[in-house]
C-alpha cells in the first residue's frame, strides 16, 4: 500500500519535523515578546500600584512566567525534533499543552479584571487624594499620576476644593490645587499660570484597561497558535514511531528471506563456521597425468 511506503513516511516525517522546528523558532521570538510585554505592564502597574489592587499584578507576572517557560519548552522541542526522539517530542507536546493552559488562565484573568477597573480607581484615587497631605506615599503617587498623565483631581480640579487645607483669608474665587496640577509656571514669579483641566480618572481607566486588554489578547493569540505546535508534535511522534516500526519489519523480512537470524547467522546450517586463515593451505597443488601403459 502507498501508506506503507517508507519513502512516503520519510518525506512526511521530514515535512512535519521542519515545520515543528520553524514553529518552535517562532515560539522563541514570541516568548521574548511575552516577557517584554509582561515586564512593561508590570512596570506600569508598579508606577500606579497605589491605585491598583494586588490581584491586578498577577496577570503580567504570569505572562512573564509563561514567556520564560515557553522559551525553555521551544528549545526542548527543537532538540527533540532534530533527534527524532518519540519520547522527547511527546514530552514537548505535553509541556506545550500545559503552557497553553497557563496562557488561557492569564487571558481569562485579564478579561475578568476589566469590569473592576472603574470602581476600583474611583475608590483608590479618592482615598489617595483624601490622604494627600498626611501620607507621603499617597502624596508621591498623586503627584506622579497628575504630572505623568497631565491631569488634575479624580473627575476634575474641583475635587481639591474640599481636600486641601486652604488658609483662611485667601481668595475663595481662586482654585487651590497642588503644584503637580500646574501646566505652566511664570518664569519670573514661579507662580502657576494655568492648570490641567481634565480629571485623572478617565486617563487612568484607559491606561489600566489597555494594559489588561493587551495581556488578554496577546495571551489568547499565542495560546491558539500553540495548538498548532501541539498538533505538529504529536503528528511527528506518531510518524516517527510508525517509520521505525516499518523499518524494523522490513529488516526482519529481509533477514528472513535471506535465511539469517537476528544476529546475521544462517538459520539453515547451524553447524556452519567460518574457516580460520590457519586452516587454509598455501601450498601449490600439482596434478599428475595418469601413466599410460
């Protein structure tokens, strides 16, 4: 049958093997990208950690861990494909399936956090503004947020009216906000000329939600691409196992047709032994013609 042709099996095995090597090379590049994305989002979340719950730090950390594991698994898969080892490729397929599960978990966690962002930021940002003058950590976090995002207050600059301890006797018509809300200073008097008019809530929601979306979409995309790697790994393992079995069967048939056993000796004359060199005569043989009477 054509399916039992060893040349067809060898060609199919080489095709799947090189495809698996190419896919693993892509996984190596993808793992580096996952590590960079996860590290960047961790840095962003770290800068705004005062306004973010602890559970928001898990998806980017998981993304970095998945990237490191995927790099090791991809290298292992390339080695197994080059060695054409059924065991190594099957182990690679199982590990790749586990990485797929981790990536799906990271994507689900990131998608689940999307609905919590707005209410979380309203509470945490309002609390940070409330403790702005008494807590150094809150003071630094709010200033960093307002300067970095070029905003003022939670919803608008008026949020500071009831939060800052403005001395009595000051002009009540003037807006009193922290210096981090100032968009420009007078070069001579160093007084604030104008302030940021936009609140920080919408901008913070955008930053956090976009980061969570990037984690979710990136992990989902890579996870489904990895399914192709899992399928190719198990296909290659099956092809290698079948090819080796066919080669063994053909070798046995050839030996049987030549009358040889597994060690290569004849099965028809078990008493047969090869002559030693010492048993061979080297003396010339002469023939005498019969005498004629």
